[in-house]
C-alpha cells in the first residue's frame, strides 16, 4: 500500500490530503470540484467587469508611482489604510506590477514606513491567496497558475523541506510571488511558516522598491539610479537563470534525509 502511494504523482497525493469527514465524504467546508474549476474564471470575469467600468480611473491611478501617490494622499488621514488596501488588491489580483505600489509607498511615506505599509498589505493579500489555494484546491490553482507550471512544483508541494523550498522561491527574483502564494496553499506548509518565509523572502525586494520611492521623493537621483541598476541586474540574472535556480531548489527538496525511512523499501 505504501509502495503504491510512493509511486503516485505528488499532485495526486496533495489532492488525497484534502480534509475528509468521518466516513470518507468531504465536509461541507470543502467545495465540490465544479466550484474549484469555476471559481477562477468567475473571478476573472468579475475583475474584467470592474476594470471595464472603472477603466479610466484604474489606469489613471496605476499609470505611475506619482499618480498612485496623488490618489492615496487625496484620502487625507486615512491615506495609510487606503494604501494598505491598495497593496492588498495588487497581491490578490496580481495583474498589477507590485513594484508600482511599493515604489509609491516609499514616495508617499518614506522608505521605512512605506515598506511597513507594503508588508502589511502584502501579508493580508498573501493570506487570502494561501487560503483560497488551500480551500479550493488543485483545480483552482491550476486555473490560476497553469497546469504545466504547477506540475513543476509537484515535488515541492508534498516535501518535508517545503519551508526551505518556498523561502528560496520567494527570494529568487523573477518568480511571480503573488501567484506562488496560491500554490503554497496546496503544500504541506503550515500557514505560520508560509507567512514567515514569504515575508522574509520578499523583504529585500520590498525594501529596494520602497528605497527607490523614498530617494525619488527627496530627489536623490544618483541613489535612485544605483538601486534601479542593482535591481535590474538581479532581475536579469534571476530571469536568465530561473530554470537552473528552480532545479537547484528541486534538488534540495529531493535530497533524502538519512534519518528518514524509505517507505518504498519498508513496503
């Protein structure tokens, strides 16, 4: 029995791990497959309709960090809360470049406060993404991330080293981190560890983007140019070596701990 389970695809194992009520029937909290398959297309339809009806305001706000700054400051004393909400929306929708809002945060509130508000909004958005992936399951995440791309994460999802793997994935430039939060919901990773590794892994990028905005607000263009150059080099290196870096993460995940029993042999 264990040998048969060991031969199964990791994504099949992840699907088997979905919670079941006594007697083997899914509990009411677990949606039927049709809901999982339909959720993301329905979400896209809702997003499209909202963006269509508010397209002029939407593109005017997100056209540049300066336009985001003007719109947020227009809210007065509640501007920090509005910015956090904006950052949350960016993470959940993930069609908006995160760097735009992060740079705008530094421009609005300075490097440190801007980074703090970005982290709060990103943590809330990542939490929603994580639990959507966990509750709606593989069909929903396949619709978000793509079936072929999700297969590449199959070994990571059921690995005992998922914490290390996801930390590295969140730290590597060029990987779509907002969509990755949905994938993490399918893994063996606990929510607390997910929130920790995703936040720490993203932190250098958030600080860098916020520093650009803070320096631009003070017209420190040399500093802006230096940070942008460094960030561009890291992004290019990450993009060109993404496959190699992903294979390194997979090798780390697939390494067998000498203390771990080989279930195939025991069977």
